[in-house]
C-alpha cells in the first residue's frame, strides 16, 4: 500500500492548515471563553 499523499492532497492539506492558522487559531481562546460557535467561520471553511 502506498500511503503517500498525492500533490493534490498535499495542496489541500496545506490550504486547510493555512486557513485554520489564519481563521481559527487567533480566535479559539476567545470563542472557548465566551462559548461562541463560529458559524460564519465554519461556513467559510466549507467553501
């Protein structure tokens, strides 16, 4: 079995990591503290 990611899969992974670092990480503590569920940010992630 070959478990190596294709270039397309690697690009998708990198894009998801960048999105999380830019959109989730800076706000995560505040969202947790204030019990906020970031619906709009999650919608953006789905796009």
